[in-house]
């Protein structure tokens, strides 16, 4: 894949797995990027990064293209950490290794209807099902969902999976007690305010909506787990999306930035109550790098923000 001095300052699902990555203050070497995303490089060819506006349909199409192409390589790199092939699945909120089993941000799930948005290969959805939830996974990428079906077939237990975008949830009003997303959907949509409204629509009164994203302050820095990644380079207030284009000029990847204030206002405007923002600290035992995530950066500033909200009970 191509490199750029303006490589994506944001992550993918979860953690940075964007097509272009900046290493050591310079573009990543082509061989390194080709190895990291070998299948996507073969299918999509060389890509050109840009900061440009991109609408909802184009963003959804671009990210479907990217995650279909990169599904195998993504799981080769991150599948074990995420527990994709474990018999019960696993729920990991972020590259800092925060597990839902430990923090219980979703509250009790047994007997609840739960929707995971951007489920990828659905390890979180399967984990929720194992705790007695009636869990459904949704993702825009057929390639990611197929990887999830393979994992479920190997484990001998399936959960429902739906292919759809986060901006248009194909469910009736008040269908779920809990909606969650672990990096899988919110950063990749053009209209995240619409996602908040859709979640509010499908939630029952009193239901929770909890989602993790790259911490908005990370957009200030280059994608570099080392010292160059400690230097502020970009405006926190520049909400122009990061986009990758193929040789024909078609967008094949897109990420969208929002500030902390933007996220809060979107939730409130959707009629939801924000009750916590979790900023996981880097654990001392974790020496794993994941794209821009590293012990060096994690010791200094947060890489993830988890927004916890609920739909008010009826008066």
C-alpha cells in the first residue's frame, strides 16, 4: 500500500489497522505494508491517502471494500488477541486489553436482547451469547462475517449475524435492551449523529448504549508507536475524514473524526443520557504494539475512549 506524510491518525477495529501507516516519522516501507495487508494490497492495488469529505454511502461502500479485502490478514494479526477462535468468543473493548468480563460496562446481559454494531467476526457477540444474552451481531463487511461464521462452525454454536451499515439499523423500534460497539462501527460512518439516533430508536427505555472509539486526541498525532508519535502534528478540530483511494479514484477506506464534545452532543441530541466516559490506562503487563498503540504512548496519554449512555425510562 502507499505511504503518506499525512497517514491516518486514527485506528480501525480495534486499534490502528488502516491501509497506510506512518512509521518513524516517515511513510511505512512498501514491503512492510504489503506484508501487513497482503491480500488487500493484491486485491485493491496501491492506494492514495487524502483528507477529504466523504458522504455516508461512499464511506459505507469504501469500508465494505476494505474489510472484505483485509479480513484474513486482520485476523492473522489480531485474531488471537481478540479471542476470535476461542470456543466461547471473547469481549475485548480496546487494544489496552480491557475485557468486559472484568469491567461489566454493559451490566447484566443474561436474558437480555443485545445488539453488537460492527461485530466483525463476532467474538464479542458469541461471548455475550455464552452468558445467556439473546445476542445479534451486525457488520457492513461480508468478509468479516464469513470469518465469524467459520469460527462459530468450528465451535459448534452459532449466533445471528446481519450484514448492514450502522446508519440504517434493520430492526424495529425498541428491539434491544443493550447496544454495544467495540471499535467496529462508529469511527467508520460519515453521519455518527444518525447512528446515535438509530441506536436510541432500537433501544428500549432504560437500555444501555456503550461504544469504544479511538480517543479523539489521538488525531493530533501521527500513526507511530514510537517517539515520533508523541509529537502533535494535526489539528484536533479538523474533522475532515481520512480516506484511501485506489488507482481508479474510488474510495476504499474511510475514517471520520469527532471531538469529545461532538460525541457528547450527538448522544444528548439523540435523547440519550451520558453517564461515563472511560479512558483505559495502559496495563503494566502489556508489551504488545497494535498499530499506533504502544506501551510508550499508552503511558503518556489515552488511546481509547468508551462512551457509556442509556435511554431514559418512560416518565
